[in-house]
């Protein structure tokens, strides 16, 4: 059974980058009939806020990425304590007493000597007496995980391929602060083990953490999950943009972006597969494959999102949008205007055109006479079948006009605009009475 998890820290709302991570975790689990967990990484009590937990849940629900279960790190601290004690008893965790300033100085000295700023493990050589003295002086230790230096850390990343780290070039990570609070690293590994997570899918900014966490899994005697580290997203200009870091569901939704557009674009961005705008993500899920992901940063372009969105809107059924349409707008009206929309909200503009009044530009004398004729014809045609073709066929016959001179004055008089939905679909919605009045008013009648 495949188990994935999306593990946001509730210190803010989701942005495009972590929406993408959530999506891929969800897709992979769905593609394999597995489970997708939402894990709230709220060990940082100072920065975590309940309103962000709620916003994360709401955003995922809006996107259709519904988790099978939700977990919360703040509810699991007793468990972390237990594992911590086990690992400490087994010598995998040790106390360290350096202040931040001392550590900073050590790093500076190492750099000055041209060495990597790796923690020197001085705390490991403290005698029991020295430790007792420090604690007697009221110095409380923070805690480090002792890396096993014996063998390289290696894994076959599902996106990046074979990875290898030399643990001797890495500092023993601090896993717990002097005040007892937890850093992200160990609780995450404990959770992944306890929750049976089989695949950790996250951004490549976590690659080094994975090396460290692999040793934590080993120390716990647990088989590690598989890892897939995704290349990061950049803005259209190819850089990590500030806008991208803050662009979230709320802003996208306000711009009329459909969840399916976000899903369609982010499902394929950075992969070798083309973006397919699909209102139903099932085919995207079925085709999901880490082997298709590239290592180059993926470019997120809001213009591309707008294009994908328009193509999604053109597929949405009336049932899917009914509660967002103006009162009175029915399925026929939705289908008539849908091909012209970039967003669902724009349907209301066309509905206003149908209902009127419309402000049409004054026609020149020729067109005024033509519209007068059109009004007369409109009174006589059969409105039950296909009034637009009946009207234009009769006018073509009567006036000899064709093409633009035949159609454009009618469109202008009837809608007040030069462009828009197919008139054959729009005219029955406008209806006989309004159409005749609009054609008439353009003749000055
Ligand atoms: N809370 C971590 C983050 O948001 C989770 C990383 C992970 O997926 O393990 O970066």
C-alpha cells in the first residue's frame, strides 16, 4: 500500500510551490490506490497558527486534494520523547552546550582555514565532570543526532537518480533545542516511520535533510521510505520570484482561476509530458510518473495558467458552475457564452448583454436603413428554430449583403459589441421582443 504525505508547517498559507508538492503526493497515492496524508508540522508553536491550519485544509479541499487522514505533530510529542530517549540510550543522540555565538565563531574559524563549517563534535569529548559543571552553571544542552561516519549515505532518488553524501562532511544535526522544543528533522522521520509513509515527495531543498533522515531511519531500525525530490519552481522570468512565494489559492481564485487549471498545469510543469487542460484530473493521475520529471527548475508562468484556465472553463458543465452564475442564467445560456470566456465570472457580463439594456454605437445611415429592415424581418421569422440563420438568410436575400456587412451591424445592435459568442446561440437567449427592440432603437425608432 502506497502512503504519501503532504507536511506543511502552518506558518502561512499555501503557495504555488507547496500546492505543487501536495498535488504530486496526492496524484501518486491516487494513481496507486494508496493513501494520502495531510500532516500538520506544527512543532514550532511560536510560528504555527490555527488560522493557517484551517486555510491549508480549505485550500486543499478547494483544489480537490482531499486527504485520507490528518495528523498533527503537536499531538505526538509524547511519542517523540519516547523515541528520543531510545535513541539517546543507544548513543545516537548527545547533548551539546555551545552557545549560538560559540558555534558561529567555530564556523568562522573553519572557513578562515578553508575548511567546510562542519560541527567539530567537541561536545562528544566532554567528560562527565565537565558536563556536570556546565549543567551546575545552569547551561541547558541542545541535542544533536550523531551521524554514523562509517559509510556514505546513498539512495536512488525517484527524480534525481543515485544520490550520495559523505557524512563526514555534514554536521551532526541539532534535533532538539535547549528549551526542549523540536526541530523538524527527527519528528518528521519518526512520523514517516509510524505512519507507514512509503514515498516522501518534496522539494529539492530537502535533499540534504534526506541524507540526515536516512541515518535516523537506520538508527530507529526502520526501513526508509523512497524519496522523490522535485526541482523547484521559478517564475516566468526564470528566477525564484517573490510573487511565486506568496501566490496562493486566495489570489488565484480571486482572479477566476479554476482548481482544475491549477491541477492541470502543476501536474505537468517540469515534466516531459505536455500540459493537458482537463476538468477531470483522472487521466492526469493515471499517467503520473516520477520518471517524467526533469531536474531543471520548472517555470511557472501566470499567462500559461490563464490559457489553461480558459480551456478548462470551456469544458465546465452547467451543473459545475450553476451556483456561480447570475440568477436566471440557464444551461442554454451557459453553453452559448462558454466558448468566449476566460473565467466563469465573465459569464455574468454576457448575461447582462442578453438581459440588456445594451449600449450600441450609432450606425451610419446605410446601416441604420439595414437595421430597420432587420427589425422588420425579425418580426416575421420563426423564433422557435434557428432565428439567427432565418434572420440573416432573409436579410442576405433582401439586401444582397454578405459577410461582415451582413453580420456586424446586427451583432453591434443586438449586443453592443463587435465580438462575442456565436450569434446563433446568443439570439434565442435575447429573444424576439428584446431583439426587435434593439434593432428598432438603432433605426431611431
Ligand atoms: N514541514 C516541512 C516543510 O514544510 C516538511 C518537509 C517534508 O516534506 O518533509 O518544509
